C-alpha cells in the first residue's frame, strides 16, 4: 500500500528565529523532507528571519549544514538539496526594533501564495512580532501565524498573550503548536477509537481499571537550564503535552472530525478534571549519575542554583468528573534523567468478572499500549492459551496494531510531527493545534497545583539518575494496588 502525498498549495513561510535551534533541528529538515517527498510545491518560498547579518547565500549555507547534521546524507541527493536551497531567502530583522521590516514587507508584497509566519523565537517576542506584522501590513485576514510553546507560564500570562494575539489575528489564523499532537500514533489513536466499533463500548469506567500516561526522558536540563529552573516539569510538560494526550484518550467522540468539534470535546475533558489533592502529587529532582558526576551532574548543579526547588519529575493522580470516567483514575508521570526515553499511554482494562479457569492458570488483563517515543506503535495485550501440551495455562501476547506488514514499507514511513503540522498550517487545518480556550483551561487546572505546593513550601524528592523516579511515585500507585508500566530502555 502506498501512502499518498498530496502537494499543498504554494506558500510563503517566514520563519522568525530561522537560525535558532528549533528551526535548524526540526523545522527546516522537516520542510526539506516534505520537499523531497513532492509535497512542497515548486512555487513555495521559505524565508528565514533573525537578527544575525546574513544574505540569502549565507543562510542557505546555514540550512545546508543543518540538513547535513540532522538528516542522514544517504537519504537525499545533492541535486535535491541544491533545488531545495533555491527556495530559501533570508532577511536580517529585529523583532524588537525596526531593522528589516521594510525588506520583509517588500519580499511579501503582492505574493499570491498562502502566507504563514512561524514564531520560532522566545515567547517574550510573540507580541512584538504580531504587532509589527500588522503595522507593516502583513497581517491580512488570510495569513497564519504559528506560535511555539511555552504559551504563558500561568493562566494570567496565557490570557494576556491570547488577548495580544487576538488584537491582530483571528483565532482561526493562530496555530498554537504542540508537537505531540503531530505524531502519527496520536492521530491513529483517534482512528482506532472512532473508526472501530470494537473499543468504544469498552472505553469507560465500567471496563477500564485505570489509564496511565508517561513521558520519560533520559536527558537532563541541558542547555535550557535558565528557562527550565523557572518552569519545571509541571509547566514544561504536564500543562501541555500530557494534558493533550489525556484529552485525546478521554474525550467523547466529536460529531465530526473537524477542528472545532475535536477541540470542543478536548476542552470539556480539561474542564471536567478534578483538582489534584496534595497526597496525589509527587515532585522529584534528579541526582547525579554515580561515577559520572562531571558529565551528568545533579539537577541543582546543572541549573547552577543550589537551593532550587524546581521539579524535574512529576507524578499525579486525577479523575475526570463525568459519566464516562467517574471512577477511573488517571495517573500522569513525566521526568528527566529517567531510565529510558519513553512516551506511552496505557489503558488497563478490568479483570473479567469471573474466571472459568483454575487459579493456577493465571489471571490476566487486557492492556492497550500506545507508544509515542522512541518508536511509535499501538499494541493490545490479549490473553491466550499457552501453546503446547501443558494444559490450560494463560499467557499474554501483544497484538501489534501498527500493521507494518499490511501497510508495507511506504505505509510504515514515519513523518516527523513538525513536518505534518507545518503541512497542516498550509492546508489551513487547525485540528491538531490548541485553541486559546483550551490553553487557558489547562492553565486554570495547573495553577492551583503549583500555588498549592508553593504555599506548602514543598521540597521535591530526590531520585537517582537513570531510575523510574522517586520512590514516592511508586507508592502513589502501590497504595491503589496498581503499578506503573516499567520505563525500560
Ligand atoms: P534559540 O536557539 O535561542 O533561537 C532563537 C532564535 O530567535 C534565533 O534564530 C535568534 O536569532 C532569534 N532571535 C532572538 N532574538 C531576536 C530578535 N530580537 N529579533 C529577531 N530574531 C531574534 O531558540 P529555539 O530553541 O530555537 O526556540 C525557539 C522557540 O521554540 C522558543 O519559544 C522555544 O521555547 C520553542 N521550542 C523550542 C524547542 C527546541 O527543541 N529547540 C522545542 C519546543 C519549543 P538571532 O540571535 O540571530 O536574532
């Protein structure tokens, strides 16, 4: 089966922050892959914009180097790269000053193409960029802006940013990006849930024992120390990525697969979330890797703040107060420097109401596991008889629902989340982007959790680098006679 590549309409994409880490690592290599796949039309233009003084040729060198670094050389030809680079231009610009705006305006003037402006810069520049785009006549009602995370650091700042952007753009022009939503498996989760009769009748508190969502990283704070120490895992991961995954797994079937119908249902989930009780919350901070303290220092050394109380790990339990999920707990966990890089949503179904098999046959549960990182895939644990003459003994086998064989090589092609999302921006499809009210609702749930631990003067629990997190997180589950899925390499 061959996956279809449908070219998007001609576009002009301006990348503010076009020399930055995100642009070099994700956005430009992603666009290059779409170009090689034939999805980017020949008339398309990509315009880098940042303060660094470069001309178009200098920028092409920067982009060629980034593509060389982040895409394997064997994956493209020299001609493809040269061809792609010819679509690139560059404008030295200052988001906070007047430099470069006239030049950008001239470049964009009279273009018949779809216009998109990617704000791949620090969040303090978002408002200034929006204001200058309007002042220089580029914010017409047809253009789109793509806004990176973090979107605010609490409800008040998110609301302020929403209001600022709304001064210059309509909501249907604003694409708030959460790259987790661009993953193939996240969309497959919706296809599996809403395209099959099989799962939906079981998708509720009557049949689901609990749901767990884990986003575990092996990296520490790295080069983001200054930002991270002010943010922490709750703001950096839970409020956006984990919350979005929770919405998709728990939402009601939307009436149609269209942006507002899907986002209305996600919003209802966030608004139905219970507040998190202090004893259902664990915060942690990683320690140094024993024997490798220089390269893998503890959190406080890494952020150069010996008294830091910022969490690099959060685990929590919450409920969704609606008919579908009233008694099903949701356990969320995320951390840095954990045993493995692994993002997974796990739906653990209840035991059968009565077992007809002998006790020593073993008792098993169906577990649906949706893996997002490092590999994407969906598996369903099914109980079967252990093959052979050993009598009726039960074992679990994973049913691979990624169907790689059925889809063949083309079907198995993994498109990076950023590629998919940028193509959606050009297509004008906001389904996989967060709406302003969703972001605000997520902060409205997160803020009291943060202010609660600040008021309690809570100190994060230490945990070993390369572990599953603090022992208190294990206890959080054990108290309910449940267990986290192992974070395994
Ligand atoms: P970065 O490496 O620091 O790049 C920032 C970019 O902004 C550079 O191109 C910089 O170029 C430009 N810039 C800074 N001040 C400017 C100004 N006054 N006017 C015009 N351009 C200016 O940051 P990044 O890691 O790429 O992150 C960009 C955004 O994406 C941030 O909001 C970040 O939170 C978000 N994000 C990043 C990642 C990631 O993996 N990197 C992941 C998720 C979200 P000049 O210095 O030449 O001006």
